[in-house]
């Protein structure tokens, strides 16, 4: 009741709703001086409103999740401890956005549903005098889950800021990022599989393999990127410019795993440090300093950057280790408008990184991204990305000290990879994409959850096609199919085919004041051998005893928008129990039962 009282108050209080497509501009964290602000006006489409989160393959938002889809990009070179499998539930450095706005903008979003699911998202940005911007983004969510010991908590936020002086002679980019991910670890249900005799049992009463284990991952990162233009402002607005920029970043990560029931649970086969309880912790601190020279050509058609980066990494995991790398890097971006209407555009960018000295010495990465806009206003474009790299194994593969796993100096060879990604998009109606990946010295975790390396070549491909159409002004159809293939399914576990189809009614009612969509979505994953999960290391590893079932996921939803407010109602997994019960992508972990969700999102321009 309090919520709706406040809702009514703000309905009367809000007086401005901007339709200016240039009201917001943004760009993501990267080489900030050679990247451009792009239009970022809030998406007015409601087709994906009810798909509020990517699917978690372990069955509850906030839990770790394996990657069953090929990734089309790689991280920057340098030391890496390991990649926590919580990519859906935290902000990454590449997700940091810098905004420029005509005035203030805020977006508040709340989602709730069965099993105490509570999600709150907030974005606020304000630009002062077109020179100084502050942005705050905050996500908080928690969920009880359907099974014992599945409770999750996530608190993620970042504050970003950018500034340029009146004469554009100097400025800065800055952000502070904080992620907190906590969850209980239950090891999966004891029986492993839900069948006809166990399907009627209350899932909160089902036995689990771990009774007193929990995980706590925390990340803090600060970055300051001041820049200075060397040459004075010229009379011509199209003159060239020379810049110097410094980027300094400090990161502190901690990973804690606690299990006080290892004696009675008998989940782990080995105990190294303490036979009564497990109190594993790992801490990683990183200090990175970069120095770059940037050249800006006439009309910003050509941008060049070259510089040096130094990183110092300290790892504490029962013992201390220090790793220092010296890197050289260069980047180039060419962009050109191809016609007088400025709707045709060509851009191509190169990124080159090389580790000159340090534990990762000899690692390299070469990347090219090319985009050809045949009509930028209609969003018609072709793109191609090519990456070639060689990088050392993450720390977790070579050295690990914990209560249940112990290995030293594995000295795995660097993993070499070549990948390409080519695609075409037409008016957001047709999207085609082809992905190819060649990996040599592939790193993985074997059936005992220990690191291993396949010392030959693995080839992967992915082909996706999507078609969206609205017939008779109101009947919407959408179909998407993804095919994935690998030459070594023994080591890489993926569903070969994933199909998604939508059928919905859409319309603008009450003199276009109400945008409404009622429909259904069905998604099917082809059966495949899944990964197993190890709570102690957060690693997904090979197993050969469990195969997933190709059960359809049917969602029924209603999406509506009365600007600036959007709402959705949704029944997830509506067919659960009618076409089978084996909705599992990780042995012992199941997707949600038939469940209800609802959410509201509100935009403010004043």
C-alpha cells in the first residue's frame, strides 16, 4: 500500500517526458579518448521487457552459472587469477558507462515473484553545463530458491564520472566499482534426478549434498584516467590534436568459501588443511598504470593511440605471490561518413597488445572490428571481428591451495586462439551471425575437477539467425535459432541447437497512450552432456553420467507501457510437470518450477 501511495504521488509530480533521441549519449569503458559517445535513449520497445535476466543454468538468480554459449570476445592481456562464473550477476569493467545528457535522467526498476525473488535496479545520470557528468548504477537482488540452501544475495554498483574543461584542453574519466555476491552452496540434491516418485515431494524438503556451506565473492575497483591536450586550440574546428593520458586502476578481490559440515556431509574426497571445517579464502590485489599518447585527425576520422602499461599483482592463498608484467599497446580507429545524408558509415578499429616482460612474457593479442552501416537510421549494418591471441593460463590452472584441492607449478603452455565473428542486421527484423573459433592448448577441468590441457587443436562454430515481424499490424512473430558445433565434444560441453519462438498480440491503445503486448515464448535446448559444479573452486568440470533432457520452457507474459512507466506480468516455465520434470542443465541443480513474476520500471527526466 505504501508503494502505491508513493506511486500516485510521483505520477502527479512528474511533468517532463523527453522524446529527444539525443537526450542521452553514452560510451563504455575502454580506450576513452578514441571512443565516441553514441545515442543511448531508453529503448521504447517492450518486446524483451519480461526477459529481465539471462537464464541461470543452475536454477536461481545469483548462483554461479556455466557458459553454454560461445563467447565472441576476449579480455585484455595480463595476469588473471580466474574468472568467477557469475558474469550475469556483477558489473564488469567493460560494462562501466560514461554518459552525457541534456538534463537529469533516472530509471528505477523493481521485480518480484515467487520464492522471495526481489530485484531492484537504479540508473541515475546528470550532466552539468555539458562538461561534468556523474552517473550511478545500482543493482540489488536476492532469491530464496526452490531447494534447500539456495539463498543468494547480490549487491552491485558503480559510480562513474567524466569531465572536460571549457576549452577541451584537459579532462578526466573516473569510476569506482563494487560487487558483492553471496550464496549458499548445497552441492545439488542428493538423488540427483527428479522422477515420478519424487516429483510430488516438497522441494524444500529434498536432501542436499552440502548442509552448511556458503560462498562470498567481493570485488572493489577504482580507476582514474586524466588526459591533457598538448596543442593549443586552433581556429579550425577540424584541426588535428595531440593528447597524453594516464590511466591508473586499483582492484581488490576476495573469494571466501566456508563449510562447517564437511564431516557429516562427506562431499569432498580429500582434506588437506583442516578435517573439521573448511575456511578457504583467496585475496588478489592489482595495481595497473598506463601511459598513452593519442593522435586525433581532422574531423575525428582517424584516431591513433600507443603506450605502455605496467601491472603489479599480489595473490594471497595461504602463501604470498607477486606477479609483475610490462605491456606495450597500440590502437587505431578509422571512421568515415560515406554519403551526404550521413546514413552510410564505415568504421574499422585495430587493437594490438604485447607482454614485453614478466610472467606473461610473449603473450600477444591482435584484434580488428569493422562495421559498415548501409543505413544507420534504419539500423542496417554489416560487421566483422577477428581476434588472434596467445595468453598464459589463469592462476587457478597452475597453482591452487585449498582445503580440498592442492596443486603446484603445473606450467601449462599458453592457450592460443583465433576467432572470427561475422554478421548482418536489417532493421532489427533480420539478424544473421556466423562465429568460428580455433583453439590450441585448450584448458579445462577434468572429471576429478582438476585442471588439464588438451594439447591439440579444437574447432568451434556457431550460426545464429533471427527473424521478427508484425503481421496485420497486431500479430507479432519472432523466431531465433542458434546452432553450435565443436570438433571435441568430449572437452567442450554445449547444446548443439537452441530454438526460441514468440507469438504475441501487440497494439497501441487509447490514442497511442498505452503500448500493450500479450504473448508467449517457448525455448528448447537440445539434449547434451552437461558440466558438473565444484563449490570449493567455483569450477565447472567434465562429467559423463548425466545428460540433459530437451524439455520446452514456455513463458506466458503481458508487457505494457504508459510512458514513462512500463510493467510486466509473467508465468515462467508454464509447462513444468506436463511435459517432464528433468529441467536441469547441471547435475543435481534444477530450473525453477512454474512461477509468477512481475515488475515495474519508471523513467524520470526531471
